[in-house]
C-alpha cells in the first residue's frame, strides 16, 4: 500500500507518536529505502515525538507527542523538494 502511494506521489512523510529514534517510522523508512528507493524524488521525512523523557506538564507533553507545530513545515518541505 505504501509503495503504491509513493509510486503516485514520489514522496513520503511519516507521522507517528513514537520517538523519532527507534520508532515505527524508522522501520517504515528502512523498508522504503530497501524496496522503493527508486520511486522517491525527495528524502523521506519523519515527524514524531522528540527523543526526550516524558514530561509531567500537559502543555509540554503536547509539544512532545503531538508535533503539529513541526508538521506543517515538514509537509511544505517535502512537497517543495
């Protein structure tokens, strides 16, 4: 499914809640690099939780787990690459 989508758009942006390092997005990225690299016209972009301990403040927790502030810029960068 992911490969067929990349074949249409030639781009991939992965958004997930896990940490950026070692998260599920890393595995998806590795799979695409091994099996669909030739389909890509831009680097794979990952938007995920930052690599940090879980904060106790709800406001800070939202910035760690819901990277909405980074999502828009990542989408624009991927489209315009």
